C-alpha cells in the first residue's frame, strides 16, 4: 500500500491532491479534538531553553519558504513532502491531516518538521534543519515530538528513507526506536519508529 501511495504522490499530483483532501476531511472529523489535546500536552513537556518548538500557522508560511530556499538544493534531494513555493506552503498549512511544526531561534525559523496522518492509522514523519544549526541536538527533540504525538494518537509512526541519503542514514544509526519494515523500490526503506520505553 505504501508503494502505491508513494508512486501516486510522485507521478500523479492531481490524484494525490484528491487523496490528501479526502484524507484531511476524514482525519479532521475523526481525530482533530484528540490531536489538539495531544499536541498541546506534547509541546508542554518539551524542555529546551535554547530553542522554541511550536506548530506553524499561516503567518509562518513566508518564513518557511525562505528557510527552504536558502538550503543547499542537494540537501533537499530526498526531502519533498510538498511544494516549496509560498503558494504550495500556504495550501499545505490548511491540510488538517498534515501537522507542520517549526524550530525557532529568537523568532527566526531554523528547522521544519512534520507529521502526515492517514486515517488508516499510520503517520509519516520528516524533518529539515538549517545547515548552520545542525549538531545542536535539535533533531533529537524533533524526533521526540513527532514520535510522541504519533504514539499518543495511537498511530504507527513511519518514514521512507533512501539508502543513498547518507546524512539521514547516519542520523538514524543509533536511533533505538527505528525498525526496518521492508525494502522499497529505488533503494528506499520503509521504517517504523517504535515506542520501546
């Protein structure tokens, strides 16, 4: 099933938009109240004095577009959750089943991470950190937030990772939550992050 959705997302953008719209409406009806409570509780439990972690809203769309534009395009080869132009980001923020979150350093957006929920009980995660802020433990906090929200919603927390993406493969080398589920076409892995506490 995952292979089918990945194929549709990358080859048939119109069909993907219809799927995402239908999924977003269903998700909002079934899960929005619970999500609001889980998100609020999760962010309250994050203790990090140096950076602010919070949900993104429509006012952050331009900032996110600028953050993505200033990254080395090569670093975005494997990170394509949605369009990166301002209009696409503004549309994506409205999708209820797509939770967009950011990391701020004194009001400056320095990282972006997300959870894409499907009403099938699965969520998919992704993250990006500005090059000059890597190695400061931001990724670990992002992971905690994404995993905790997904697990507390009762969803399986998954991702697709390219084995060619050396940066991400290295970042997950010692991730105790990661389990490889299966190999996908084009040298990708389907992985799940499991609550092992």
